[in-house]
């Protein structure tokens, strides 16, 4: 549920996200993907889960992939994790061999209780952060994550409200976000507020991403994850746009389910995954 823009920020109660937030970073470890150093510093206030993954051909069993590539993948993931440890952050690692990246990322995010998932596109610095506010997302979680990551820094934040009908008061939501950041200690001079109409907010955000160093946006259901982590995102990454931090929706209360061996639509074989030693943050 998005915030009531008529509410006083001081009366909002508990934070909408855990502190420190937990960020899941999926990386294609056998393709040489890394996390840029400016992102490591940007995420220093958070707990990090580095998910090294490798997508196997459908006909290749995940156990075979693990036998062939596990040592290389573990070494690459550990190199990434060491950067976060050197910056003073808590980090845990996982290595997964899978046939379906999107389902694997979603499953691991649920398992670790991730606040957000990062698409670690290249960036040379983090000075300007775009926070996209639209009707289908939880503004409280967006703003609390931004405050947790940036309250002690001097980065500039642009709150961009995208209106697309549906009766959602985007302007009020952006004003609410602005007031809350100031209440959390942000200098008003660091905050820019904008609103504009959009029939295709996901692709408008992507199109504008080159103007900023990091994009923060809400999950807002399967279409967003598909746009960010699907084939379109691969083309976006190749275009060297900004990193994208997708704040996850709060999960629906779980219903009791019968036991099943199915994981990510696969039975028995599933993903072959290796966690770091104790499976907890260092």
C-alpha cells in the first residue's frame, strides 16, 4: 500500500524497510560481470548478498554445470565479496547453476529476505540518484531505502513522479516522499522534485537512466522484473546505462502448502547452488 499523502511524516510509525537493508546482487560470474567500486561504496550501509549465477542450456543438468564451473564461479564471487568486506560492509555469497535466471533471482530474494535487487550496470561515480515514483509501488519502502543508503552522504536525489491515470495522486506522493526525506535529515538542497505524464513508465525510466548514476524504482509486479531482468535489460546493460535498484514489494502472507520437490518450475534437478560457509553475513 502506498502512503497517504495527507499523513504527517512524523506520524508514520515504523520504517517500511529493515535497517540495515539487505540488497541482493545477481552477477553473471562466468561472463566477467563485476560490481563497480562506486556501487560498493554506495551500498556500504546495507547488508549484501552476492548471487553468482550461470545459466545452463536446457539439456545440461545443473549438477554437471556445478562440477564443471563451480571453482571458477566461487573464486569470482569471492573477489566481488572481498570488495564489500574491504569497505566495511556485511556480505554473504551464493553460487547457483540454473536454467531460469529470473525465477532463481526471485526465489533467492525470497529466501534471504532481500529489501531490493540490484542490476549492477557500469557507473563511474554515484552523485545523482533518480527515485521513480509511480502508482503501483510502495513509496514508503522506496524512501526508507534511499534514506538508509544516503542520509549520511551528499548525493543529490531526484524524486520523479510519473502519472498515468488510475486515480493515483502522484504529485501528493512525491511531496510526501520529499517531506519524509527532509524529516530523515536530508538537506532540501539535495532534493529535486519532478512530475510528468507517462503511458509507459518502465521504458521512460530506462530511457532517462543515462542522466543519473543510480536508478531506484519499485518492483510493482512481474512486468517490472521482466523489463529489468529480462531480454530488454540485457540490451539496457549493453548500452551502459545506470545501475538499477529495484525495491521489492512486501510479500503476501504465505498460505500453508503441500510439500513438493518443485523448485522454480523444475523437479528434483532444480538449481545447483553453493552458499558461502555459514550462509550468514560476515
